[in-house]
C-alpha cells in the first residue's frame, strides 16, 4: 500500500479486489473526480453510473457478451479475420512492410462497429482510418489529460487552453457514435449484435421497465467503441512484439496452431479455446502489456472499512 497523495492510497494485491470492487463492497462508490461528467447527459452509462444503475445496465448488456452470443456472432468474427489475413497476404506479396498496429485496429474497429452500430466501418477494406476513428484517438488523449487536471481543480482553465482540433475530435466522436446508435435502434432486425440482445431482454418479465434510457444507450455505444477496439488492438500488438522478440516462443505457438488445424475453415472458437499455449500467451500478454494501465478509484464509505486487512478511514480515495 502506498499513500501517493494526502487522501489517496494505491494498492497492489488480489485481496483488494473483493474488498473494494466485489459484490459485497456496495458501500464503496466511484470517485467523481476521476470519472467526471458523462457527455451524453443523465442518467449516465456504465462507466459513470452508481452501483445500483450499473448493476441494472450490466445485467442487460451481459447477454450480448455471453458464450451463447459469442457463438452466434462467430461467423461475423470469422469474416473480418479472413479479410485481415487476405489483406496481409496482399501486403506480403508486394514485399511491403505491414504496420501491424494499424491492421489490428482496422479489424477490431470493424468488428465492434458491426456489433454496436449494425454496420462496419470498412477500415479493412479501405486499409485506412476514417476521420471518426482518428478522432477517437484524440478523444482518448482528452480523457487522460482531464483525469490529471480535474485532480488539481484546473478543468475549466485547461479546457480554455486545449487546441480547437482536439476539442473538435472529441465532439466528432460523441456525435458520430450517438447518431449511429440511433440509426441501429431504428432498424427491426434479429442479427446477433449487441442491441439485439439488450432489447430482447429489456422486454422480458424480469426486466420490464428496467431497460436502458437513451442517454445510457448513447454513452454505452461510445464505450463499446473504445473499450472493445483500441484496447484489444493494443494488447495484440504488445503480444506480437514479445513473440517476435522471442522466436522460440513464436515457433512453439505457430506449431501448436498449424498442427491443430488443417485449414482456416477448421478453426472455431471452441477448438481455439482448448489450445493451452495460445491461451497462455494471451494471458501472459495481458499481464506484461496491459492495454489499460489506469486506475479505477473508489471512495471509502463514511464509516470507514477494512481493506486488505487494514482499517481505512471514511472518505479516503
């Protein structure tokens, strides 16, 4: 445990997870200084909602990420992976170098756009970023900078100093995302994307009247397009880098995959999940190259609480 500011503690240790974030830790609330306001209005989406609203939203959204849903979405994933491989083969045939970070991003953004908006962004097909995707990277920088300046009470001052281009990128990201969510919700379809599962379970007996509000849908749509895209591409880029730095590990992984399948058509999620070395590499990649090296602060309840075996006063972050 490290006290890195007068009222802020940082922990490293698995036992802290249950104490602060677990099901029984409902008295711990999110630190508004870190999370800030939700640009889509109130009620906020998953990231900024309180514990009760978060549980309601998560219960609905979880259906879209269940094993059953992933199996139903497999053809969608396979289509984009197949296109990625075809495009990389084209690059190789020309003898050109491939920026693998970009190619991973093209793939993850196309997949998540299809799942979130019901239509791809065609990044893989066009082999370049759209203005909106480029704007997302600028938006991410604003989020990171805002976290720091909010802690110093300088939000309004820094807002005045930010370059107009950076502010515009943030606006572009938010409006593009909400417009696409509205367009998807207007469609009547049973394709296995995120909103099909959310809407289906919003109408059952158990969740009647507990569906997502428009602001929650807009906010969560933008969340899916950041949490499920650049992060996945970053982790895969880091893993690829370490495999290339250790050729013996790369050779072992290649051998496991190529002896396990005779062709791409034989590769399915169930079979891939049974490859021990592939899954060990993914887990190790997450450990040594975490895609979100940030913090998820919580405020200790007023009466205080025990964290990692030691008593902490109320109000501490």
